[in-house]
C-alpha cells in the first residue's frame, strides 16, 4: 500500500530534511500519527521521523546541512529539527530494555520491526517511506485502521505494565478511531490494571483525559470506562450520572458549534464547586482552569445570559447555559451572547460626587444601585445611565435628609 498524497508531504523543507537523513538509502521513515491520519484523510498536526541513524549522527547531518536542531530527548534518541514549515521530531530506532510503568530504558537499534513493536497500538505502528510512500505494516495495523479496531501490539497486560498511561490512551484512541465496542482483550486488561493509574502524575492524567474529552463524541467511551471502573482509582467522582450529563452537553455543543474539553469535564462532575476545586487541584490544572471548572458546576448561579456573562465572563456564562439552561431557554440565551461583549458601567463614583453626593460609603452604595438597574434594563447606553444616576442621587439625598 502507498501513502496517499497530502499537502504536508510536498513541503520543500521536509523534502530537504528526509534527503539529509538518508531516506533514499532507507535510513528514515515517517511514523506514527502522520501516517495514520493521512491514511484516514485527516489533517496532520505533528510530524515524526524514525531513523536508523544514531542521535549524534542525526545531529551532525542536520548541523552540516544548516538545519537547526534541538536535542530535546537525546537519552531516548529524540532530537527536533526546526524547519520553516514547523518542527519535526526525529527519533532513532530503539527497543526497551527496562520499564517501570512510567519510564523506559532504551537501547538503539537498526531493526524497524523491533522499533514498531514497542509502540502501543497496531494503528500507531505504521511507517512510510518518505520518497516512495510505501507503507510498512508489521502488526496488521492497516486492517485494524480499516475496521476501526484499536488493538494493543502483543499482550495487553504486558504493554500496560510497561506504560500505565496506555490505559487512558486505549480509550482516547478508541473514542477517536474506534467503531463499535472496544477490543475485548484490551478492555479487560485496562480494567484489571486500572489501579496502575494511581502511579502516574496527575498532570499526565489530566492531559490525557482532556484529550479524550476533546474528541467529537466521548460519551459512549466514557460510559464504558465508568462501567468498567477505569477512572475510579483516580477520579471516583465520575459516575453514570456524569456520563448522562456529558451526553446531554455534547448534543448541545454540537448544535451550538462550541465544544470544550474543560466544560465536558465539568459535566462529568456533580454540581458542587468545592468538589470541582478539589478535582482541579488534584489534576494540577491551571488557576484559570480551576476557576472556570468551579464556576461551571455552580448550581446557584443565575441563568439570565447577559447578566451572567457580565458577572462571570462570556466563557463561563456559556458553560453555565450549556450545562444548566432548559431546552426552551438555551437557544435564546446563546443567541443573546453572540457578538456581544460585556460592557463597562459608563459612570463612576467621581461623577456621582459632581452630581451632589458627599464622598463616602453612600457613593459606593449608590453606584451599586445604579449598576443593578443598568443590568436589569439590559445594559442601556450612557444617556439612560445618566438618567438612572440622577434618580438614584436624588433618592440618596432624600434618605440623608430624613
């Protein structure tokens, strides 16, 4: 089989790179997602080359050709060639000699099949000759790709023991590429070794989970994960109720054209801001992500779209609407936020003093009253705010005289 034509294959800087790295002599091939996604006629985000050349030889060739190279992972045989069209990771063929579930000790090799055998799934072990496009398939990955079958290379239990993150990757790749039920042997192995996830850093779990939640429809796969106790060791808060909320949200996001992995994580959690804060901290999410997650699950926030957006921001307001609004009010609420930016109150305390208020707490209280009326009237223009201000200043003056 031949790799189909694709725009990325004709980039001059890439053609030059594979020439320098001996593609014509069979020393380098395209590997991984670029091959898989091109076969599926999907956009290619990242480019990876595997080579029989050792890292020092790769560095020397690139430097001699005046191609910028960064030694991003020399211990594991990886350097990054910085091209005008974008970075390309170049990794020397290798095989594992020791693994502990998180890290691997490797030795370099010139055996293409041995290098392919250390990859996780058959669909990820395909490689292609950069010049002829010939596909090399050692583990029936082409048949699995055609069938929508995500399958471990070799014994699933052993592959998970080598790298525990493969549990989450199994489900992410099934959600993206799989059709029907997950591979039975792979599913059984992931369920049997689910406790291995506890040995992973929470950052790696968060990254993989958010990637899974970014696929078009992660709901069916999350249902399988919950039913088989996959997430229970690290995220026991996620249950069937969360999966039902996720499925409802995905349908709404699809209609609105607004998918968000973080919002989908919020759907999986119970409506409890304190619990969401705890989960966000456990997953080592950024401060901005933590705040957004807690706001998204707050069951006490008002649902009026523009006042909500004014109070917590457009992004969080959309989260709340998509998660909590009724089917009847959601379309109107989302439409009201299109091309709308929360405005600033067009009056300040200094102007209230000029209108006759004495500086002090009364100014802040009056400003708050003006703001409440401005919000209730759907953010009218400065002329209307001036009229509201005159009324509130007059009211404050009368109260002071009593």
